[in-house]
């Protein structure tokens, strides 16, 4: 059985990653920042699932049209 702190840390990392992906999706579709290349509308949220807040920073710097 893994230590409790490790389980809490992993759930927190998952929550932050999903929140980052949700923020990018909301910005693309809700904020009206549609991508020129349609595939990037899927790439940015998927990237946020494994990079978390770093992907949000990269999206705001390079991904917004």
C-alpha cells in the first residue's frame, strides 16, 4: 500500500491537470479563440492533461490566435 501523502499528491496532480484542460477548452470554445488548424483544438487540451499549468502558460503565449 502506497503512503497516504503519495495518494493525495497524485489526486491533486490529476485535479490540476483536468482543471488546466478544462480552462483551455473553455477558452477555445467559450472565449471564442478558435484555432486556425482544427486539430489544435484537441491538441492543446490533451497537452494540458500531462503538462498541467505549464500547458496553460504555453497556450496563452503561443496557442491563442
